[in-house]
C-alpha cells in the first residue's frame, strides 16, 4: 500500500471515529442547553450590561453537562441491556461500533470535569452558592440513568429534565448577569421547561415498547401511546398560551409573539406521532429550538426598541 493510500485510509478512519464521537453526544438534543442559556442572557439585557465571557462559560458548561448526561445514558442503558444494535435515538457507539463501555463512562466523567472547571469560573465571578446548584444539577444528570433507581425509569423524567435543563439553565444564566432572580425571569423560563420536558416525553413515546421490556415505568408507558401523544400536544399548547400570558399579564414585549412562527413544528410533531413516523422526535426538538430562538429574538427586539 502506498503512503498516499495509507494517508487516505487513516483520514477515513479518523473521520469515522470523529463521527462516532459526534453521534455519541446526541447532537440533535444539544439545543436544549443552548436555548435556555440564550434566553436567560437576552432577558438579562433589560437589567444592565451582559458579560460575554460569563455567557460563553455558562453556555459551554451546560453543553458539557448535557453531553455527559447523554453519555451516562448510553453507558447505563447498555449495562442494563436496554440498548441493542436496532435501538433508535441512541449514539450507538457501544452496540454498533464496538466502543468499550468504560471509554464512554470515562468520556462522561471528563465532560463533567470540563463543566466543573467552567463552573468554578462562573462561581468565582458571581456567587459560590451556584456551586451547590450546579452540583445538584450534575447529580441529577448522573442519576437520570445511573444509580439504584434511575430517574429515567420513573414517570418523573420529563419533570426533572424540564426543571433542570429548562428552567434552571434560564435562571442561572439570568442570575450570573444580574445577580438576582426576578419573577419575570421565572415566568419566562416556564415555557422552556415545558418544551424541554416535551423532548423527553417524545423520546419516551417512541421507546414505549423497548422501555416496557426493559422494566421502565415512564410517563408515556403509564399514559399509553394515545394519551401520551395527547399530553404532548397539551404541553405544546400550554407553552404557546403561556407566551400570550407573558405579554397580557406580565408586561413582556409583544415582540415575543414571534414564537408563533414556530407553531408548524409542534403540529408536525403531533401529526407524525399519530402516523407513527420517526420524524416526530426531530420535530419536537426543533419546536424547542425554533420557539427558543424566536423568543430570544422577540426579547432582543423588545429591548432595542424600548
């Protein structure tokens, strides 16, 4: 084999490894971290100057926490025999590409280490009380699929993911810029908490059959497929109705009505679930993404014209 061919083969292998690692992070879910941080930061602009370095530290800290959570999920679902080569919605590094489980676990711990370093920077420039909040959040990320009674195996997965990765990320992002948490920031965080929880619910609806065999008792399993889809539709509706309430009752800029530009996505998600199409999970994640971006844009325009 010529040196040129060897280089090409090495490049292909390296690309393949990189692609495997990228898929392992479950990239389609990562906007669930970016969106809350963006919203909390834009909202903070109404209260004073925004520190870009704190924004970036918070953004990447949250991303690494979510990546670690996804890696723990990959590891523990494999160890419990839940994931197979045919499973959908997983990174598949272990069951499809032969990556050692210990490697995935170590990557999760490294991800937490990076998030912890960024967290120290955030605390040093805001409040050390955030260290406690961050450690609790990291513990929940681990306990979601790790520990003796994983949260993911109970009906409370949507609640924990929504509050921790939705509302908490918004509020911490707001706090590190303003040194306070206001009622306004809490109200704005709620539809994001709902939509992050909806991402979790959509995955559980898809996995009802496999999760039932694996001994899980998720909310989707308890409700049944049809009722779970109805509940998902209700969550979407509440998120959009809450946006109207933010303007009418809480005085938020009406520019946030831009979120209704994202309305086709939840409709697509519900219709896809009814038809049994896998695109439903992607549409649910995109609902959170587009809703969050348009909400951020609406808040930003409201700030600029105020």
